[in-house]
């Protein structure tokens, strides 16, 4: 998760990419930082599935992903 400043407001943002059974799954979550206590009313949460890795990468980049900040998870999976 990271903070994003957009139009003078701070947002919490999370992007994930996972491969499962040959399908690439992307996850996008964002909520204004000042609305965390009311997240269910202000959050945006998306799951998308792609057959091709490149399409999944392009999708999460279009949501603002900086691939240099991505890490590999071993063991517990966040998605």
C-alpha cells in the first residue's frame, strides 16, 4: 500500500498481481486517507482477470502501478 496525492487529497492505494491456474488476476483498491473510518462508503475495489501477462501489466500500470516497487510474496498470499 502507498499514499497517493491527487488534487491536494491523500489516498491509500493498493495494487496486486497474481497468477492462479494460468489466469492473471489484478487487484486495485483505493480510498481517501481522510475517509478511512468510512472506507466502505468511499473505497474503490476492483478485481480483474486476464489471459495474458502483458494485458494484466498494462492494466495495473493504467491504475498507477510503479512496477519497480512490486515485490514477490512467498507463503501467505495477499489476494
